[in-house]
């Protein structure tokens, strides 16, 4: 297959592209480089521009026989979405509609969407499946929720075949260190731990009064390479799983709930060094979290995770000298 990855120069999109190429597929990338890095896409066809640029999309589709789109392009910072909701709705929702219109106009009818487990309303045990109730807790999460419904309705009204992959919490880097977290000071939990470890500063556990086993948030930390492999499986089984219903959703997680305090312990064990930890209130838009108990991805896509949170910590740390070499910081 020839696959267009929007946001394909970013942390997740570039890793998905590498996994697709290893599986024998051709990759075309569209990225505006607002967060992505050109250094991650030197070995694949690359177009710089906006995901809603109709003329550029027509050019990409006319110059490349695209079989499927993996839509990763989005704004993703939860607290920022709380303070700038209109920018998130415009970028994540409005521009997805423009992408879908261009796909329809050019006869491209397969799409994988980078959705999020943050759309779930969790139960008392923090376990969710694809059938769990939805209750997005931030404008960011609501944009994912809205796009899922747009895809569902578009698929039922046309020849579009769409899969939403509900990501849990990606960590780590490409194990071959071709790409990794490209933001110097990322806002996600492992990135902040690494910053504190490198700077010998403090790591703040944001929220310690959640109704979890130790009061800190609970997450399903999935290695970014396993996440990338899930995209390959979804692409290769897309026609099969949409045979009866053209819109399907899949949870992409490990099935193991790990609290933030437990991740701190795993980080300290992995580095062999103590981490200076303090406790603070939740950030705007934060939720207690969840982990998946679904087997749909295994049963229908033949995908299971192979790497652990410890592997993710190891690869995230191994990426740091490569990041400095490749990106300069």
C-alpha cells in the first residue's frame, strides 16, 4: 500500500511511518512542521503544508496513488486546549472535515484516525472497552470525540472506510532510534520525569487525590513502537474489519493500569538513581485516567503489544543522545 500520513513528521506519525516501511508499504508524509521535524522524514516522500490546504491535497493525491490515509495531525496539549478551545476545534475538527472532503474528491476511501482514550468516562475500576461510555474531559478530548462521530456519519453515508484507534499513553521511542520525542520539554509525564532527572530538578505528580490505589492518576502506558505496529495491522486488516460496518473503533493499549507513582518507581529502578518528587494539584483538563480491558485489536487485527513500560523508559532515555545529535538539543 501507499499510505499518506498527516502529521507524519511528528513523534507518533514518524514512528508509524517507519513501521509501515518495515512492513513493505510506501509512505508519503504531509506535515506543516509546527511540531514535526524534517529530519524524521528524509527517507520518505514529504510535502510541507497544512492538512486543510485543498490545492496541496489535490496535488498529493494526483502525484501519488494513495491507498489509505493515517490522520495523525492535531494539536495535543490538554491544558492549552482548555485555554484555547477555539484553536483546537478549528485545527482538529474543522481541518479534518477539509481532509475528508479532499479524500472524497480524489477517490481515496480508507482512513485510520489517531483518536484518544481520553474520550472515555471511566468506571470505579478505571477499566474501559470500546463499548464504555464516552465523556471527554477537555476540549482536546472533545475534538477527538467529535471527529469520531464525523467519521462514523461520513462512513455510513459514503464509500468511506474508517477506523478510529483510541490511543492510551504512548512512551518510549523508535527502538532503532530513528525518531523519538522531538519536543525539548514535552508536557507528558515521562518527558517531565526525564527533564527532572537530567536537570536534577523536581518532578511534580499532578494530582494525588484521585480515587486510585495510591491517589495518583492511572494510565495505560504503551510503547510507541507497539502503537506503530498497531497501525500497520489496522491498515492491513481495514477492508476485512469494515466489511459489515464501515466504521470501527479499537483500543490500543497494553491492558495494564500503571499509576504515576508506580511509573516514578519504575523510572528510578531503570535509571538506578533517585528522582526528586513533589506533589501538586491536577493540571487543567486532567482526568484520573483509564486502561483498556478490550481484546478487539488482538481478535480482529491480530495485534498484541510486545514491549513494557520499562522498555519505554529505556528507549526514551536511549533517544536523548540521538536527539542531541539529530536535532541539536
